[in-house]
């Protein structure tokens, strides 16, 4: 039984926040942000736009490309660190918006690696015969948990969503493997201290001590990210008897241009085989890889038989890879 990507979609807020505009919010500069991260601008959700808004639109576009009706979907897996509500799952809200009445729907928490973890879970459902058509979505409105007074973090993130339809099928085009990893000993290097059971949003200290915002040890995260993405990529190559020269395109999680370049260099993947769009969107966490994949797909950058390697890293730490024979 093969597992095929039959549709991709993405949805982004209309509002663009440039580095020049950030210069007016915090003590930073376009030059600093560009040289340290590669990011030039990011998208920011408007009032009345939520994680479910972009998730549903990205999902609708992916279903349209796949030629799959919402009621044919067996499962919706939505990855996010910025759900509409702590409960119910944003996946259930998206199910309602799309009219995917026959789907089971749940959210998945694996921070920036959530989309790859979602692909991995979906793969198991499909190979076991438990589902035939699955919608996987990564969607984030990070602008609502970013501290707009903290120049260390606020310049990095953006909002948006990406989605794929994964189906059980015969035929050559297929998902070759997924690999997922967790290293919980570093959970406190990148996290949101408040809003959960440790620092409830209902406690005034949580707000007074600014615990509702993303907090990060940037330098440590950087080093771990490069090592972990290399490890996840090598695992995927080894499992399929491939070498870096076999890879047609690498889509890494779009966190920082320097992390991406260092990872590609360690793997021996040259810049022509590396896809980046973080200059436009910043780090959109679990949405970053499916947004990039949708752009690659719609631009026709992959040909049948091409090997596509996707690799992610994020809070947890959680990291992983997915390898596709296009
Ligand atoms: N504008 C200007 N200066 C800034 C700044 C900004 N937006 N953000 C931080 N600085 C300052 C720091 O305060 C520090 O100043 P100091 O030396 O006076 O204390 C200086 O720049 C250097 O900071 P440093 O942390 O050494 O910079 P860096 O080269 O490591 O880059 C990051 C910082 C955050 C860009 C980088 O560490 C990074 O990208 N880490 C990974 C983050 C990430 O991707 N997280 C998500 C993973 S999924």
C-alpha cells in the first residue's frame, strides 16, 4: 500500500509586517534581522482571523487540488501551538467549517515539527487501513503569543497555514518514510510558560510576569537545531539507501537562514536544491513546511521520480523528517 500526497494548500494573512516597521516597535534594524535570520517580512493575522481561519482555507485549497470532497475525509490532524481555544481541538472547528462530517479530528502538539509528526501519524493510519483519505494541517497565529516588547523573539515569527491531503493508493508516487524524535531534556529552552496548568491564564501573576509569551534561549536552540535536523535527514536517507546527492529538493523548517544553510552544508546539499521562503514569512512553526511544500508544488518545481526531503526541528525538542518519491 502506497501513501500519496494528492493535494497541497496554504493560506496567509494579507497584512505584511516588514523589518522597517519592526524598527519602530523595538530596538532593532533591518540589517540585524536580515544578516542574523534572513527574514525580511512576515504575515500577521488581522482582528477576526484565527488559527482555524487559515487552517480551513489551506485545507479547502488542498482538498480542491486533490479532487476530494470534505465528506470523503476520514481524519483531520491539525498541528498548532496557537489553537483557537485550549479545548476543543481546532481540528474540530476546522471540521465544522469545511463540512468534513465523516472525519475524526484532533490536534497534535509537536511545536515546529508538528506537520512532520502529523505526516508520520497519518502514514500509520493509511498503511494499517484505518483511514484512506487524511487532511494534515499546520496552522499558527504566533503573533498572539509573541512578546512585541522582546526584540530577541518578536522579529522571528509569523502567521499562516499549510495543508496536504494524504491518500492510500497504488502507483509510484509515494511517501517513502517518516522519522520522528523527541528530546525532552531541553523542553525549557523554547516554550510558552503561561496559559497551561503550571501558570494558568486565570492567575494574575501569569500576566504580570509576562508569562503568556514565547521565551527562548536563542543560541542554544540554534546549535541543537542544526545537529538535530542533520540527524533526522541522515536517518531518512539511510532508511531508504539514499545519499544526499539523490535528493532533488530539501525543504527544511523555515526558522533561520543560518540554521538552514548550516544544515544543508553538513548534509552536502547545495543551494540549488534548497527551498526557502522565510524571507517572506519568518518562522511560522508547524505551518512552515506545508506552506513551502504548497509553493514548490504550485510552481511545478518537482518532477515525477524526484526525491523530496523535508526536515523539521522545534520546541520539545521535537524533530523529524519525511522523504517523498514525487
Ligand atoms: N535586533 C538587534 N539586536 C538584537 C536583536 C534584534 N532583533 N535580538 C537580539 N539582539 C542582540 C542581543 O541582545 C545581543 O546583544 P548583547 O550582545 O548586547 O547582549 C546580540 O544581539 C547578539 O545576540 P545573539 O543571541 O548572540 O545573536 P545570534 O547571532 O545568536 O542570533 C538569534 C540570535 C535569535 C537570531 C539566533 O540565536 C537564532 O536564530 N536562534 C534560533 C532561534 C530559532 O530558530 N528558534 C525557533 C526554532 S524552531
